[in-house]
């Protein structure tokens, strides 16, 4: 009978000396990207982006606002001086800077912004012939949370779009998970909404098949005005559950805040406008949970 050779265990350390494997790092999730869009001007897009971003940050989310309007009102409304904008979203979309190089802190904890400059107004001429012209923002956002530790990564990106359906807005829609539509309580509200919905459908068919309408927020509501009440009723009948329950009222404090470079929640936390944006942020978080659960 052949003897079984003994196994040499001299090089195997005792169990007490075994070095345990490092715990698997928690995967950093990509942020939810919401484009705040409406081709009509003066409906509260920038006001909504600033104050919704602030409200989301106030309830614990980590938010990045991307200013895609050449006027740069979101940047100014968050107190970002034009001299501080060494890199802008124009540089990012032109491929001359990384998104992380353009991001600046704001006075609001957990809220950052990638500011814009007037250079954005010439971007369409600059990149209009490039094959990837509609995907520049999507490409810039792809590595956003890479290298950030869990707990410091962005959970929401809000893109403040210009008041037109141009290449900048198309970039926002091509990069977004969903569209948030501010809609002023005025006579032509539904007419403008129909045009926007057609554009969203075109983007879904050609550039971003997963794009959805997250919700429609009614802005500048005046309960004393019969027209405002009629617009609310008509939009709710037309769009159903897509319309948020929260309505943003006309409020002088909301109008004053940008001139001080502050969101209204910082300027006057207790005014009705601040309370409305906090409710909207809570409603959006709840809608997100429902969407993930379905």
C-alpha cells in the first residue's frame, strides 16, 4: 500500500494570523437627473430650480444645479459672482473643461452649482455640426459621482434650461431621467404645454427612450384670481396625476430673494413661498419612492 505524502503546512499561517478580506465598498449610485424645462419664459423655471434644490438639500439630499441658461440667473440667484466662474457649463459642453472643474459651492449646505456665462449663447454655432452635439451634457454627467465616497455623492441633479427648445434644452432632455415642468397659471399655459410635450416625445423617440415627465408644478398661483383657479382645474383635468398637488403661490418674498443672491428659503424661511417649495421637495421624494417601488 502506498503511503499518502504529507502536506507541508509550514508556510500557512495559523488562523489567528489570517488577514481578513477588506469589506466590499458600497457602490455609489448615479444621481437622479431632472431637467427643469419649459420653452416659455417667465414661468418660474430658474426660481423653481434654485428653491427646489435648496429645499431638497434642506431635507438631506445632496444636490447639484446645472445652469444651462446663458443669462446665468440660477448662478446669480445663488450668490455666485461672475468673477468666480472660472469654468462654466459652456466650457463643459464645448469639451474644454470637466464638469467637476466647473462646480462651485453655495451658501446652502449640500447644494452646489455648475454656473453659466453668456458664452453659452454661442455654443450651438460652436458644436452644432458635431455628431455628439445632443449628448454633451450626458457625457459630462457620466463620471459625476465617480471617486466620491458614499454619503458625499450627489443624489439629485437639477438642470435649469433656457426658455427655448434649442440645443441646450435638447442636451438637458437627452441627459435627464425625467422632466419637471413649471407652468404659470395664465391663459396660454396649456398651449405652451402641448408644444413641450411634443418635444419630449420627439426626444424620447430619437435620443432618450427612458425620458418621462416627472411632474408639472403650477407656479405664480393667485387664489383671488378666477383665471388662476380655472388654469389649475384645466391642467389637472388634462394631465391628471402628473400635476403635483403642491402649487407655488405668487409671493413677493420669492421675487425679492434673487436680488440678494439667496434662495427664498434662506431669505425668508417662514414665508408661504418657502413653505410651498419644501412641500414640493417632499412630494418629489415621495413620487420617487413610488416610481422605484412600481
